């Protein structure tokens, strides 16, 4: 991009050339817009492939990263004691989940429990994925979960707290062995969360579609597809979908552990 490129840059590119950004990193929340992404820093993937969005370095108890693989590129990130959830955002890929092979298309996902090695290889046109990782907290006497493979159900989801305009799809079983949830929220235009939530669970979120307004602590942020958000425990949070199209986001949440026993 040059000064003579005829003004074809996006608004985000032009405003970041002037030192502006929608990215905010606060003590209890963060909003990361795509224009401020910097790639690299993840062993197991090509250096140009990963963008680490949320991590303990920001104050979070989990990691959220993006993977951008070109055709036929691959990688994996299996750490001892760490569980992973991968959601394919675009493209096609083949996955190896502890020796089990799977083909993934956009909207497909897998959960890899601790102790299972996983890898991903992009098809010819490349692949774009988001991954959530957390150190697994085992409950005494409860076996860790098995791997899960699944897909987004288009038009699926259940009314959230009775609201048919806010549909929630849960991707992982609500069983004591699971200590993380990943859900897809689909808001029809104008729909919102019914109240300002404040809870012990932490969130990592990726806007997949549409736009809206996110309240985090005492600030209200316009958000669009591609934005990532971190919400620390107890961060007051509220969302309303704006504009003519539905808004969709995918989000992580730690679940099912006593606050005094959240870590192994
Ligand atoms: O599951 C949740 O806590 C969800 N309702 N939070 C959110 O969308 N910010
Ligand atoms: Mn919440």
C-alpha cells in the first residue's frame, strides 16, 4: 500500500496509518481489531500463520489464537495437560486427532482433551481457524473427556433465556468432565443479551458475522466481524446486534469447577 495507491485501503488501514485503532487493552477486558494483528510466536506452526489474540500475558487464564494456513501448510499445538478447541472459520483442512483422521470445512470443529496430540493440514485453497486452549482442571474421580468432532448447525441453536431472536448453540457436552464450553451466539438484527452479565467465568470471543455494540466494564464499543474480545472474570458485559444483518459470535467460557479448585 502506498500514498499513490488511489485510496483503495480500507477505513481501518487508513486510520491505522494515522495512528488510530479500535484496539483497547484494559485491565479487565480487551478488544482487538484485525488491523492490529501481528503474526508469529507459536511453535508448531509456520511463523506467518499464527496470531495470538488472548493469553496469560494479557491477564487471561487461557489462550485464543488464529491460524492462517496457505494451501497444503500445516501445524499443531499440543502441550502436556492442555486441552484445545479448534473451529474452522474458512477454507478446508484435514485434521489428525490422536490418530483419528477428519476432514473439516468451514463451521466444523474439534475438541482435543489433554494427552491427545492434534494437527491440522490445509487443503489446496488454505484454511483459517480459531483455537482456544486451557490447562485442563481434572475433577477427582472423573476421567477427562474424549475427543469431540462436530459442526455448526445452520439455523440451529436454542432461544437464550426464552428469547427466540438470540439463539445459542453449545458445542461441547455439559458434563462434569468438561471444564470449558465453546458456544455460538446468533442474534437477529436488534436482538441483545437480556441483562448486563457479571460472572466468575472468563470469556474469549470472536465476532464471526455482522456488527453490534459490546459493553465491557463501563465502556461501550462498536464491534464487527473479525474483532476479538477478552472478558476477565466479573467483567460486566452486554451485547446488542446493530444493522440489517444478523450478528454472530463464537465464545469460550471456563465452566464446572469450584473457584478454589479452578487450576490443577
Ligand atoms: O454464556 C455466557 O455467559 C454469555 N451469555 N455471555 C456473553 O455472551 N457475553
Ligand atoms: Mn457471559
